[in-house]
C-alpha cells in the first residue's frame, strides 16, 4: 500500500510540474504583434502574406491578398472581424490568436473594425 501511495503522489507531483510547462510553450507559439494591433497572415502557422491592422485606423477592408484568406492571426487589442455577405461578426479580444484559421472565419473575413461587434 505504501508503494502505491507514493507512486500516486509522485505521478500527481510530476503532472503538476509538467502542465504549466505545456501551457507556457503553447502561449509562446504565437509570434509577436505590436500592442493595439491585430496581425494577419495568409498562411496557417503565421506564414505567407502579412498585414497589420491598428485599432486607431478604424474599420478597414481586408487587403485583396487576405480577403476571405486569413490563415492565422494574433490580436493585441479588441477588434471585430466582419463578413458582409451574409453578415457575420466575430468578437476578438486582446491576447486571442489562432494558428489555423482558414477553415474557420478566416475563409470568410472581409474586414476588421475597432472594439466589440
């Protein structure tokens, strides 16, 4: 019984040590993007064409190379992603990021605006 109890305690301690490390590495996977901006890439995994939208610029249509073609993004401000036909909006919060977004709303995004949708 004592050996089992020690093994269970050791397993729990090891799990506790490993979980924060996995979370930290997942958070570090997003590339940097300036404060007050949302950074967009045409490719998944933060590759391909790049465009930076800033909150102070207000609403902007996506550039032609990213219109309906956002593969990944990093948000360092609150924003609203918009598709116009049919109208759909997605709230994005400071700290949000997706490395694979083309199969989701990234395949429909037409523009980005400031603040909540």
